[in-house]
């Protein structure tokens, strides 16, 4: 192709519309599944039993209602849908800020009240059977059973996430990064007259800009999520000592579950401490840090309580 083609109005129009379409596509690619396409998204993660959607146990639904009462989310209650999800972790999609509502996926193990309730035949990890007689499986059994306050804590944490603007922000970040990279590339091409030079020069520039765009996009998404996790935990820590204690136990069981799965599966999806292994990224606040936060908060509350009791005794004396 003649290098002069890149200077023509036809090329400028094509690149402009292509960049616009890509920017919109990046936005809609994340936004649509959590809004207009939310019902279709849930079909992929919904847990079925004999071809029928598995219902959320009534006792678990009652605990979810208690969590909503604790958060005073009457306005968002009607826009929240609960369903049973595959896996061992709570799942969320959509947002209660939009008319399409939010969805909270509840794993099957939330219906367990003791290790005796576990149906071992229906539990698989990455389509692999679990050896239930090993020491690691015993740890997994204990971590799969959550008491009422631990479940309420998990529900509160997830509902607060659904009340944020994460859907909109995660849709804007890739579009913004691409638009920035395209604008810089377009400016450098014109400013340095790179169209008149060998294509390898432009390829080097495009590669550098692409890496920068991907890096900036992932940084914004990860920073936003970690910041949100911190704010959610700080808020939950203000809802009483029972929830603080539940937060300690909840994250401890999450870590034990991940450690057990790491030992049983033999892969490196989780670190030796039980955190998710993201390699170059940090998609969420490490579970060890979240557990430590609630442990420190619990110790502070105990010190305050002891100090208050001591003051009362001195006053009475």
C-alpha cells in the first residue's frame, strides 16, 4: 500500500470511525452483560438440578433479608435478585443503581449447617473429583460451613458491592484507555510524520502505546476495586462487634478453603497463604489483609470494652 494513502482524507475518516466504533465496543462489551444482557449472563452461572434452576433455601433467603435490613437498603431490595450459583463463593452481577437490577449468586454450601450436610458426590473442583479422606479435604469441609452471622457478613459485603458504580466505571476504563492511546498515537503520527517512515517505526510506537493502554486500564480497574473493598470493610466494621467477629471468621474460612483447594488441586490459582494468585495484577484486596483488618478492629474493640469496664469500676468505687 502506498504510504501516501495514510495522508488521505479517506484514511483519516476510516481511522476516526474505526476508533469510535472500538471505543463504543469496549464500553458496551462490559456494560451490556450487566444491564440489558443480565438475564442471559445469569444462565451461564446459574446452578441447575435435573434441568431445573436450584432454589435458594428459605433459611438462607431469610439471612439475606436480615443483611438487607442491617444495611437499610429498602430502596434497593426490589432490584436485587438472589439465585443459586456454581462454586463456593458469592457471585454478583449488575447493579442496584440501574433499572435492570443486581443479581446475587449464593453457593450451595450456604445451605449447610454442619459437615454432615455436605453432599460429597455433587462437589467437584474444576471438573475434578475431590478426595474426601485426605487432611486437606477435612479443612475444606470445615471452611464450607458458615454460621448465620458469617453468611450475613458475606451478604452485606456483596450487597454493598452491588450498590457501587463498578459496572459503569469498569466500562469506562477500557474505553478511556483506548481513546487516550489512539489520540496520542494519532498526534505522534502527524507531529513526527511517521507515515512517511518505515512501518516498523510505527509498529514499535503502537506496541509501546498498547502496553501503556492495557497497563493504565488494568491499574484503574484494580485500584478502583481495591479501594472499594477497603471502604466496604471499613463500613462493615462500624455495624457492631458481632459483625466484626463474623468478618474475622468469614475471611479465615475463605483462606482455609483456598489453601485446601490449592493442596487438593495442585495448581497455583491460590497462594500458600490462601490469597488469589493474580501474578502481575491485584484485582481485589488480599484476603489476608482483609482478615487482618478485622482482627485489629476486634482487638481495638476489646481494649475499648476493657477500658470502659475499668472506668465504670473506678467510678462505682
